């Protein structure tokens, strides 16, 4: 009886050992013997990670993005409305640049001839005079003379600041004139800027006309005068009538011409290097001066 019970117990223990220990035994035996039954088991256990490593998530995200029609209308909107896409915006800017008018210069042939005359006058008359003036007149004195001329032209800036409703600029011009005329000794010094930090507020009647909506008109070059437009030419005449030098400092023609000539020579002497550098850096002097002048006037009117 005991013997049969013992045999049954031994068989149960062997069965349990076989069921619980086959995995450990297989692991221990795999490096040492090519167990054919164990190799397929390893492959079957590794197959689920292989499926996970496949590009299933991108495929699933594409499927998820497929039903969502949100991005498709956005692309269609970009093509229909210019400015919703970079390409359309660049095309729009190109069209605007293509529609931008060129510098209005219908009198270009006359202007070029006059410009050539003015340039020859500068080369053979004004520039030699400025170089001789630069030798006899020290640079600090040139700066003092330039400040005195600027101080005399203050009514032009004051009146045009008022006409443009720049009340702060008009106030600064009045304060600068009173301070520089007294403490600056007739404007030879600029204590308003150096000590009180009151800056000038440039303004002229051509700029005022531009503020009022007057078109610049054709570009114009006249003998012995700076470049201008028709609008700025009218402004130049009005500013000349506003300047006190016309009535008090130089009441006679020759005195006024000499005073203006002195101011021009003094300014030319102060900018000899600047003029020479500009002449050497450009190929088409006429177009360069015209474009620089017109862009500067546009910027001045926008201020």
C-alpha cells in the first residue's frame, strides 16, 4: 500500500518538475545544443517586438490624418488668397514692386546737360576755390561760419514747422534762435545743442507742400542750383522770400550773391572728402544724385 502511494507521489513530483522546469532547462541547454524544438519557440516569442518595430505608427497616423480634412482647405486657401503662403506673399511683393513708378524725369535730356554744366563748374571753379579757402580758413572757423548761416535761416524752419503743425519743432527753433543769437554770439556757437540738448527741426516750404498733398512733379536741374523737383523749386523761391538775408543782411543783388557764394564755398570746403568719395564710388553720377535726392525728399515728407 505504501509502496503504491510512494510511487504515485514520485510520479506527481516528476510531472510537476517537468511542467515547471522546462523553460529553465531549455534556457540552459540552448547555448550548448541546437535544440530544434527550442529555436521556433524563440522566434515565436521575438515576433511580437518585430511587429511593434515595423512602421505601423506612421501608417496609423497617416490613416488618422486622412479623414481629417483640416490641412487640405488650408492649402486651398493659400492658393486662393495671396498672403496666406510665403510663395503667394513673395509674388504679391513682386507685383507691387513692378507697379512702383520710376523716378519722374521727362526732361532728362535737358537735366543731363545742365547737370554736366554744373559738374564742370564745380570741377573747374568751385572745387579749386574751396581748396584755396580750406588752406586759409581753419576748419573750426569754417564750422563757426556754417553755424552762423544756419542761425540766420531760422525763420524758414520756424514758419514751415508752424505750417506743418509741428508745434514742438517750431518751439525748438525759436528757443535755438534766442539762445544761439545771445549766448552763442550771433550763432557762431551752438550752446542750445551743446548744453541744453535742443536739436534743430529742419523744414522747408517744398516739404510743406508735400505734407499738404502736392505732387513733386518732374525732376529738374537748373544752372548753379541744387537738384530739385518742380514742387521743391516753388518751395525754394518761397523760402528765399522768407529768409531775412534777402531783406536785411544782403539787400543788394551783388551783396546777396556774394553772401550766398561765401556760404556755398564754405560748405564745399567742409565736404571736399565727402564729394570726392562719392564721385569715385558711383558710375552714373546723374542717376545716383537724382535717386538719392528723390529718396531723401520722400523720407523728409514722411517724417
